[in-house]
C-alpha cells in the first residue's frame, strides 16, 4: 500500500519517506562507526610495545578534537558530528529525489 501526501508542489510517498529515513540513519551512523573504530584502534595501538605512546597520544588528540565540538564533552562532539552528517545526507537525498522525479 502506497500512501500519498501532497504538500504544495512535492508529492510525498511512502517509498520516499522510507528512503529518507534510511539515508538519515546511514548518514548519521557512518561517522559514529568511523570515530568509534578509530578510537578503538588507537586504544589498542596504545597497548602495542613500541607504539604505545603514539597510540595514546593520538587517542587523546581525537578526544580533544571531539571536546571542541561537544561543549567540553567528547560524546556531545560525536553526536554533533553525527547530526551534521545526517542533515547533509537528508538534504542530498531530497535533492536527488527532486532531480529524478521532476514533472514532465
């Protein structure tokens, strides 16, 4: 069943909304997974003999960078970056949808 909602000149259908939700989730989850993987890898690198100091230093630098965006808290920095990337992903999805579904 396809639900159609008209808003001015744009037609919202359930496949469009589904695509929009999927784009938002993927665009938001990507940076979180990237940052988490990077921090985890650097933390493990900190336990490697000979590279311990480098790994812990890089881990600290990334946390300092995230603290800048997070108002003093690294987790808020991750959330701010994820929300920004998710918003860009949603805007791109709306743009692509509008380009491919123009009325003739």
